[in-house]
């Protein structure tokens, strides 16, 4: 009977630890352009095609605001660490293992929460194109791909391609 309770307790500890580690994945961040949204027209409805050359490529860095720790990670980690630590040893050894589990779990839980809430830096690129008619157009893109300054490009329906 005592071993079956211990097996259930260990299983519950492992499931709780797995649940806590699922919190490590960072929250998704949705990039938005600084300019008003303009939907891309389908190629068939494109009013005209422009040609030009890449005048400049800038790196744009944006950062999400980080949030401090709330203590929830430390509490959850301490509880889980205490449950796991209680599974080892007998008598005063069990008490020591439980105390170590609580402290270690609290430190680990707080660290996980701090990493999850840390500020994140994202990079995107602004490609400036001087058109053949003398105008400038800028496009914010996640990656410039194979475009380099001076490349001849075609702009068709808001899409840039090397020409």
C-alpha cells in the first residue's frame, strides 16, 4: 500500500514538473508595421509595375517590454521541489531532502519565470527603393533576402523582386 502511494506521488510530481516546464516557451510576438496597413493587391489587379534600384537597407530593432517576476514561479517551483524532495530518504534525511527540494525548486521556478518575462529584441528591415521616375518607396520586411544596395528591382503589386 505504501509503495502504491509513493508511485502515485512520484507520478503526480513528474506531471506537475512537466506542466511547469511548459511555461518556458516565450509568448508569440506579432510584428506590426509603423505605417498604416495597406493590403497587397493581387498581381492581376496591379495598376502598374515600377522599376528602380535599392537605395538603402536599414535594420529596425524593436523590443518588447519585459515584466518582472511575480513570485508565482518561485512558489510553484518550491511546491514541486518539496514534493519531489519528500520522495527521498527516511526520517531527518527526508526532511533535509524536502527542504533542499523546496529551495532548489523555488530558485529554478523563479529563474524560469524571469526568462519567460524578459524583454525580447526583434529585427526587421526597411528596404528603400528609388524608382526610375525619381520617387522613393520604402518597404518593411522581415528579411531582405538576396537584395543588396544598388540592385535593380521590380515593384509589382507591392512585391519587390530582383530584375
